[in-house]
């Protein structure tokens, strides 16, 4: 029996649904709807729906988590009245935003104004299609998942700038320009840090990268790369201390100043989706994904759905780190940010590539041959 | 006595344009001067008497005339001095103190806005609190305080 | 920091930096983490509708003594909130209305007075009130006081106006009253009479809220020997200073302006 | 490109407009615009009795009400020739210093939030609440105190207040350490704030800038020391100065000022414990001694000669040097009241200290000015 994956689950659901439908229809039509191609098509839709639901639920949970955590850092409570400990507060907020009128400034460019949040949202969701959450999620589907994820991730400045430009507001424009500059500047160290991981794991496939961490997680040899990657992710996610594009003190709300109602909710959700993606990437690349080193007792790691549970635990811990940073650090300035990116992060990332190469080379030495070398 | 010294010095320098120095408890005194020597007096007080800091500029509407007063602070003597000049009500104009103390800018705009005193040589004498084009100077006694409707209508017509 | 000059009282130096960044951002991160640990169980916020600082039990639990103060602990019940009016003791002296800087107090007739001189008590429009407390400070009988109630939201603007009866209900609800009695100068001025101007019209004694003005007979003029004494008996007011609340009603009703404020001596 | 930063803008902390001309992100010129919060307090004061003006003073600057009350009361006492008793003076100084702590805490909260760090905002507001609780416990209100009167103060502090106050002061001193850790201990903070918004001493003096902004430029000028009003000559404290003239310098000056305020407060509390007495002057004119408006004051004036006079008072307010000039023409109300707002002038000097920096620097620089638009527009 093939290992159960998320897609096989979706396939089974689709088949069952269509079978049910087929029983209600006349024979000819039933034959048509239960054709393998139709089942496959519906299975894809179901798969996407599951992914969408999981990612959105997690995002909303993430917002709640940040609110509660940030509240404790600030000696207050965060959301607490809607639902248990305020769990449903974000749904209430979302409902409120849904009901709100979406106002478009008269001079704003209509197409860009509407397209930008939608595209931002869609690209952010798209990344979840390639992220393996655990062994049974969507592994082995694509060979270059890491690169694909990063490529989709880097679409964002385009749409942000589009929305900023389209909303015809000076704050938005400045925010958009900052956003573009910052994201492009931090793409480089992020990619270089990822190269270090790739050197060590020998693969662009996220599943392979995780599997390579069975023996030791990559954060230990690649600590420098981790720092670069986390800092770069903070910049990409536009979170404090690198949230200059929406620096509310000087730019009101930055590039989404003119957005309200559902469009703002899109931006907001997409921001947290990207934060989730960032945390997931950190876990995948450096913290061993759903695996544990072999010396961890297997009782801890082998219960049903252990992979997903541990993966989410790690992800939320990483995001907690981001929240902690947000609670303690002020925002840096654009020039300082760029200088940090180009002058500090890039050399550090390069150094970490060298370190990764050294580790790989050391593994090949017969003296240290206890570690199995990597193919390819 | 600082006041006596200053009085003598001012009398020697400005002659009859210096109208006297009244005692004012807690201050050096209150110098009354003729508005025609305002600029020279400011420069003299700043450069030679050490009153480096302009603390306030304001106006008083005494119905038949208007008074403009300045308060200066001397870092050397750690004390205040008040200047006061009477201006005719129909033409309340005096030289601006901005070239002497740049900080006078906002003070003088405020005095123009609220009491209607014109400062000649002010770089940017516009209203500061009231809307541009507002008809009244609110701190004048002629301000129609008891007819709010009138105020509202006139403000809106701008 | 323990030997900060301000703490020890020794002569301090120039302003010095008490902190230097160490390891870039480790210090603030550590501080935030410390606060996180501290507020994990009980953050410093008050869950307002459920916990109230005016609740003595709650505020003593979160006072300065508790180590993690939310309030200062004991707060005296002198908050200036909604007014309480004791209609029974109100003497309709008008002082609260006179003293109000925002002109939000109007004296309205309440049942209980005699028809000729209806009893008037204050009605307060909280839409205008600034809670300065001048009215309760002015009240000579202590019948208009301020309570610790601060929740005033209403749905209609008309509900912002508190009638005397409504304030009497507040009084009857036994809220903690503002215990502060204002310092009054020892040597208050009192009302004096300019006798030659008085026409003996009784207006002052009729309108005096405390009935401290009595009209006494005076001989108008000493009759000359052999002349008949004047038939008409003149009266003029005599004011009992210890009962007088100095509301000035008599001055304002005097048709001849013969009453005035004078020093006690 | 001109950008309107305000009147509704997170940077303004109130209601004013900073027009900024930028090239790229670099500021070339600024133009502050005021008046959005103008309530005509000077005009209203002309139509109110002296004691009634105090209600306006609390609303003039809503974070430093006590200082403004003290300012106006001192000026009117001079104009009316009234001397308050010593205990009232100590209570006033205590109130003003507590107010300074509260105001600086408010400043701290808002300023660090301008840098994008929200946590200290909550810390500052949390600890300011303790000071407000203290105010509530002896004045009866948290922000609009109406505590001082011509000739004294409204009431004495309740029994046991001084002990409570001492405990709060101890607690606050311990908190200041945490504030410094969050700000000074952070490299990002130092990188943002060092050499930012520099206004050197000669320019600061020429522009009439006062308060912590001036002291951060190295000018040791504090009216509490230079021209001691009230009982500031009886208490021991120091005037902190730095010579950096930048945002960090202003931060340091304010932080040390809070510590010095604690020191002054403690001395006042000790004095208050030892010296009971009246808190309102004797022999006040009837209509001033009473807390309420005079009835028949006109009649009073007909019979009496009432002193006329001028009153001038300057107070070292948390934001800078505030001034009041009261003209008493013997009438029932002051004939003219003129206030000097330190904030107006400190903002005005933005023309001098903002150009050359970047847009992102505007919030911390203006935050370090400590803007209170209420007193600026009056």
C-alpha cells in the first residue's frame, strides 16, 4: 500500500463524492462523472481546498498567537473576550472587515488598486502548495520546491509596489518604494543563506533537505546562515524591526494606507501568511522539519500525525521568536537597513557557504567518515 | 540695582524715546519705549545687555490704544525684563523682532492673529491659529463674543 | 543603578548613560523576556467591567504593597464623579449654580416649598459639566456632594441631564461620597448694611435661604423734645453672621443696593 | 514633493500639521501649521473669574495640568497681591513634580512608540497610571485636577498619603532602569537616535527653545534653579545637562529629570509630614476665598478700592518654560491673560533642526520635542 499522502486523501474524498453523485445520476452521466480525469480534477480542487483551509486557519491562529504573546510581553492580555481566551476574536475582526465598505480614492487607478491585494493574497497562498509539512503532506511532488517557494515568495514587492503606486498616495508611494528596495536587497542574503543549506544537503527539494537533517539539524553548522536567513525573513515579512514599508509612525500605514475593508484584510492576511511561510521555511531549512535526531526517544516522535504536530510546534516557536523581537526592538531606518543588508548580511551569508563547504569536505575525509556522505 | 543701571543706560542711549522703567516685582522692570526705536532697542538689549532669549510677545487691547509687550531673558543675569510699547489702535504697527531673535516668528504671528498687531519686516506674517481669511482678531475687545451666529456665518463665508 | 545619585541623595554628576548596548540587542530582548515571564500569570491590566479599581478588595490586592502594583492601593473616596444631592437639606441658596464655570447647573423647582417661595434645587447637565467640583465645594450645607460613580453613558442626550430627583437617587444609593471639605479662609467677608439707604422693604429677609436675616425695629430719628415720636416703625435687617452662608441672595435682591460685602471687623 | 504630515497622522501626537518638503527621503524644508486645537483659552479667561480659569488650565495641557495651574495661579497671585501659606507651596511643588514624572512617562511612551517599539508605550502608560492614581487620591481627578486656588490649594493631602506616595516613588525608580534597558541598551535605538535632530546651543537660544531640548544642548538653564519660584529654593536637586544636543541627549535629560523629580518629591513629602498647617491664605477677599464665583461682586467693587496689578510668572513645565502674564485692571475677571507655550516655540524651531534628516527621522525627532498640542494652540 502506498503511503498515505494528503493528495491520496483528497483523491479518496473526490472519488467518494463523485461516486455518490454517480448513484443519483442516470448510467451514462454517472459513467462520465466518475471518469478518472474528472476524479483527478476534483481531487485537485479538494486538495487545494484543504490546503487553503489549513493555511487560513493557521494564519488566523497565528494572529491570535501573536496578539496573546505580544500582550504578555507588553504586560497586558491581548484578545480575551470572544471565544475561549479570545480565539474567535480574529474571526470577528474578519467579519467586521468583510462587512465594511471598500473605499477607493477617486484618483486611484482602479485596476491596480483592486488587483494588487488579490494578487498578493494569491501568491502568498500559492506557496503553501509546495511546502511539505510532513512526510505525508505533498512530498516528492516537485524536484525544485525550495527554489519555487522562494520565487513565489519574491513576487510580493511587485504587487506591493503596484498597489502603492495605484492608490495615488504619497505615503503609499514611499512605502512601496521602501518595500521594493528592502525586499530586493534582502533577496540576496536569503538566497545565499539558502545556498549554504543546499550545499550541505545537496538538494533543492525541501523534502530531501528535511530528510538530510535526520542526523543533525542544520542550524548547528549553519548558525550564521540561520541568522542571515531569519533577519532576511524578518525583512521579507516586513515585521519589526524591519517593517519600514508600513512604518506607522511616519508613513501612517505605509503602502496600504488607502486600503480598507476587505482589501485591507487581504493585505493583512497575506502578511501573516507570509509570516507563516517564513517560519515554516526556517523550520524546514534549519530546524529539521518534522524529523528529530535519532537520539530522541522514538516514543516522542512516532505517535500518529507526530510529524505534523512537531512541525507546527516548531513553526509556532519560531514565530514566537519573531514576536519576541517585535516586542523588544525599535524599527531601523531605510539606509541602515540597506547597509545592514548589503554590508553585513551578504558577507555573512558568503561566509556561511564557505562553512557549509568545509563541513561537506570534512564529511568526505576518511577520519570523519562516521557520517555518511551525501550522494550527488 | 540692575534696574537702575539699565534705566540710566537706556536713557543715555535712546533719550526721549525711552519712556521709563517701571518696577515689576520679580523682574528687572518694565521698560516703556517708543515703538519707533523698537529694532534698535532689541539689538541693543540683545548685544550689549545680554538679553539673548525672547520669551514672549503679546498684545493687549486697551480699546483706545493697543499695547505690545515683550519679555526677555538674560542668561547672564538670570532674570527677565519686560518691554512695553503703546501703539495707536487704528494703526498698530511695530518693527518685527525676527531679525534679532528668530524665535520671535511664532510669537509675532500669534500676536498678529489674536490681537491684530502688525510686525513690519516679519518674513511670514500669516494667521497662526485662526483660519486664513478670518475676519476678527479674537482677543480684541470688539470681538463679538455674544453673537456667536455672526461669528459662524462670517467664518463660513471665507 | 543601585548607587544612582538620586537614590542615595549624594550630589549627582552630569547626566550619564546608565546603559550601554551590549551584544547589539541582547539587553532589550532580555528585558522583554523578563516582563513576559512576570506577566505570564497576571498582566497589569485591569479587566475593567469585571475588576474595578474602586472595589476596595481588588485595589488592596493590586496596590503598591503587592510588589506588582496596578493601582496605588488605598485610594481615598474623593473621586469627583456624579453628584449626589440630598434634597431634604438643600436650602435653595443658588450657590452651586453661581459657582459653576460651565453654566451647566439650573435651579429647578421641586415639590416641598411653600407656594410663594418654591423650593429650588440644582439640575445638572452632564453634557456640559466638567466635574471641577466647584459646586460641591460651594455648597454650604454639604448636600451636594460628588460620588465615585463615573459611568455616565446614556443613549439619549436628554438623559445627560440629571434632575434633582435623580441625584437624590444617587444620594440614596449610598455611594462613597467625596469626603474632602475645602479649606475656607478664616476671615471671611460678611454682608454689611449701609443703613441710610435702607428702606426696610423686607426683600432680603424674605429671600434669605437660611433665615438668618431678622428685621428689627429701629427708631428712625430721635424725637425732639416736645415732638411726637414718629408713628411709623422702621425696620432694618440684622444679619446673623454665624448662620449666614454668604450666598449673596440678599445683595442681589436689594432694590437700593444698600447691602454689600464688608470685612468682619 | 510636499507631504502633509498631519493633522491626522500618527506622528503628530495631537492635532497639528507638519508640511515637509522632501527630496527622495531627505527633508529639505518643513512648515509647521498650528491652530487645529485652538480653543481660545486666553479669550475665555478674560470672561471668567480667576479661580474658574483653573479649569481651563487643566485642559490647556492635558499631560501637565498641575504645572499650568501653578503657572496661572502664581501670576494671578502676583496680580492680586495674595500670598499663599507655605504648606500650600509645598503641596504645589509636590504636585508639579509628580506631574513632571507623569508627563515624562507619557513622553517616554509616545516617543519610543514613534521608533516603532510598542512595548515601552505600555510600560510608560502603566507606570504613569500610578502617578495618576496618586493625583486622584488627593485631588479627586486623574487628569483635570482643579486643585490649586488663588491663595493656596483646594485641600490638604489625606492622612496616609505621604507614605503611599513614597512607595510609588520607590517603585517608579526601579522601573526607570527597565526603560533604560529597553532603549539605551539597544544598538538599534542608539543607531537611530544618536546625532539625530541636532540643535546646538547658540541656535537653540536664538530660536527660544527651552526645556529638555535646551538642556540637552548643554545650556544649564532651569527656572527652578535660576529663578526659583515657589519653594524650589528650599529643595535640593540638580539640573541634568548633556552636550550632544541630539535625540539621545533629550532622552537622557528627561530620564534624569524624572529621577531628580523623585528626589524633590521626597523632600516635599518629608516637609509635609513635619509641618501641618493651613493650605489656604487668610484674609483673602471674599470672592477669592470662596471657591465659587462672587455674587454681588459689582456691588463690592462699588464700595471698595480693589488692587490692580500685573502678574508675571514663568514655570519650568515638563515641556519647557511656560509663562503667564496676567493683567488685573481691578475688574472681576482678568483683563488679559497671555500664556507662553514652550511647545509652540520648540515645534517652531523644527525649521532649524529637521532639514537634512530623513522622513523616517521625523517621528523620533518630533517625539523628542515632546509635543503637547493642547498648550501649543491653547
